[in-house]
C-alpha cells in the first residue's frame, strides 16, 4: 500500500504544486479544498497524470467537524495516513491594523491558526505510534511574514503565521518520540492567486524583483521543499523552519 498524505488547500497554488510533486514521488494524495471543486478536480487529474492516486475532499479547515471528516475520508480512501501538508491559508485585503475589523481578524486566525492546529491535532491522533499509528510527517506552511511582520498589508496574517512557527517547534518536541516529525516552510513572494485575493494581483510581479534572487518564486519551488520535508530523505529533520524566500 502506498503512503498517503492530506494536503489542505491542495486545489490551487502551493498546495496544488505540492500535491502533484508528491504524487510523482509515489504518495497517494487527498486534495482538500473549501469552495473551488473544479480546481480540486483538476489537481486530482494532474496528480493521477503524475503517477499518484488522488481524491478530492471538501472541507473548511476552520470547522472541527469538517477537519475530522476530511481525515476520516483520507483514511477511507487510502487505508492509511502518513503525512499532512498543513497548507490552507488566507489573507484579507491589505489594510493597516487600525482599519481592520474584528470579523476579518477572526477569520484570518480561524483559518490560519485554529485550522492549522486542528489539522495537526487530527494528524497526530492518527499517526502517533502511541495511538496505534505508524508515525509520519507534518509540514506546516508558514510565511516569511511571520518574521517580517506584514506592516501596512496584513499584520494580522503575519501574526497568524507566527503562531504556526511556534506550533511547529512545540509540536515537533512533543511528538518526535511518537514517530511524527513536524517541520515548516516559510515561503517568500510566490506567484499564486493569494495576492489577488488580498486585492493586489500584481504583488508578486512588483515585489519579486526586490528579492535577493531578483524574482518571485513559483509554487513548484515551494512544493519541492515541502515534499522533501515529508520524505524519508529528511528523516532526522524535526522542528525545522525552512525559508523558501530567495533570502528576503
Ligand atoms: P492560494 O493560491 O490562494 O490557494 C489557497 C488554497 O487554500 C486553495 O486551495 C483554497 O481552496 C484553500 N483554502 C482557503 N481557505 C480554506 C479553508 N478555510 N479550508 C480549506 N481550504 C482552504 O494560496 P497560496 O498562495 O497557494 O497559499 C498557500 C499557503 O502558502 C497559505 O498558507 C499561505 O499563507 C502561504 N504562503 C503563500 C505565499 C505566497 O506568496 N503565495 C507566501 C507565504 C506563505 P479553494 O481552491 O477551494 O478556494
């Protein structure tokens, strides 16, 4: 039986790239999405074309019932779960904190923090050796914003990713002995649709040339780091946070 992973937010962007690369490297992939069923179906087809098995699973990571159901569906589809790419995340339209509504802050923290923690919890419940699991790996998708702060754009989003970094370190120390490695990537400026969702479709094109490598990154370049951290090639890497940001 091939090893299987759940990729939250696997329908588009970085999650999609990670799902396709993982499929090509032999993983069976559960592709989670929240609203864009067509994109999820397209990613499933691309994973299958790359040689992997795949299934699309709808669910909002901010909903505990949805998260439990998506892990159950992954197990039902593939018979086992060996990894989680904790990738689903959102930005709200660019704003100074002084102008941000409570509803906006709540949604950013619900999806990016509560969602990531819930998914990590469900993954550990199923993968930890002390709970009958076979061990596994979690890769959290943080952001360089956690370090840079997101001033004038999204200080709330940056803080949510700071929480993801802290969870990475703490959970790695908590469950390493249980056979579960926990690591994170911090993408920099990556060409995906997230910038348009924040009201700045040109953001990657504008900021890319200001990075030390002179360009924005691709989703595939982040996917490579994610799939490496998932793999046995990273078997002694635990609690690490890998910047994939051109040195920005
Ligand atoms: P994206 O292109 O906007 O894709 C977002 C993905 O997340 C989609 O698959 C979307 O599903 C899913 N999603 C959104 N809300 C969800 C929810 N509540 N429950 C489940 N799935 C949900 O974003 P991206 O740029 O690939 O970002 C992926 C991750 O990388 C995020 O955590 C983001 O913070 C982080 N990141 C991105 C950048 C960048 O420059 N792109 C930089 C640093 C960090 P639907 O298709 O159904 O909408």
